[in-house]
């Protein structure tokens, strides 16, 4: 079965749920799924019920699509994402982005919890992603290309839309929220990096490191979506502070900064 045929089956199923066609898509990372709870008139659909969808297995990921309105805009939110380290091939990890495109999404906001590599960052910072480095040694576009889904060789020179980033930066200024800007590096996970790996990431130009986002952004750009990326710096990466890393710390930090995160994303959506 081709990807296009699968997409049509998935979209037909979702349309049967009487959803409003979304224009903005949201991918919500670890501890950040609470934004989906802000969506008005929600229609919630479990991943396990959607044809051809994987199922999220990570703590802090609810595992459902949420359709509805946010700040007057029709949106669809992934309340929990899929990761390469869960054992899914990248075409499965990125399949929801393809579905969003088929549903009518034009702009994508992708969020994550990331480790801070830039020594000027601190846990709790929000970072607007300016660019990324794919350190996963995999790419979701490897294999035959379907021209109906995108061009064979997509341009990634503006993977993260400068105009959307300017909107978010302006909103942050209006709300008095400090934001950083930087390059996100994606590793496969599920281990946290060693101190030596963190030094390498800093040397090649990374400001934050995580285990997601890049595959989804590659497919989003292949599909012609404009992307805004926001990282919550949930901890400083290994070797920067004399303490072990844990997923509990990630969730604790995202809980602490949830008000700023919610306000920033909601007001940005209002102006998109």
C-alpha cells in the first residue's frame, strides 16, 4: 500500500469525526502536551483508533490528536509524538505530518524538551529554533520519492520560517518572556549524551540537543509547510552541571515554565 493510499484512508477516517479543517498543526513534546487542553470545542481521537498511526509509548505523551479552535484558529495538535528510539521507522514517526498536510494544514509549530548545550542557557529557558543539525544518521526521505508528496531534493535553507520566528519573538517581547535563539541537534536517543558528546555538539554549532523534531521538520518542509520550532530547555546537558540527568527532571522543568510556554504559543497562533 502506497503512502498516498494510506493517507487517504487516514484522512477519510478523521473527516468522519466531523472535524473542522485545521490550518495550523502543533506537535507537542515531553511535558508540553498541556497546550492541547487549551483547545476549545475539542474533538479528541486516540492514536490507537486512527488507521496507520503508530502509538506513543513515552511517559508525558498522552497519545491523541486534538482538533478544535485556539485563539480563533482551527488547529490540530499531536498530544504526544513518536520517536525513532521507540523502534518506529522514520516514515512512521513523520506520518502524522503527512496527515496534517492532507487535512489542510499550512503552518506547523513543533515543540520539544531539550538539553541546553549553550553555556549561556539555563533550565527553563525557551529557545526559538533557528536551524538544526541532523545527527541521527537517518533521513525520512530516503527511498523512492512520490512527487505528489514533495520534490525529490527539498531545500532546507530556511527549514524554520524566519517570518514565524519573528512573530514569536515579537510576542515574547510583548509578554515579557525571555527567549533564546539557537540551533537544535537531534540524536537518536534513548540515552542522554555523554559529556564528551556534548562538547562535540557545542563544537559543531549546537545550542540544544534532543531526540526528536528534525525528522518531522524535514517532512514538513518536503510537504511545503512553514515551520516554527520551540525548545523548552528542560535541563543542562551532561557535564555542564555536576548532576545526573533524568526524564523526571524534564517533566518538572516543563511544568515550571508551562505558563510562559502556553502564553507564548497561544499569542503567536493568534498572530499567525
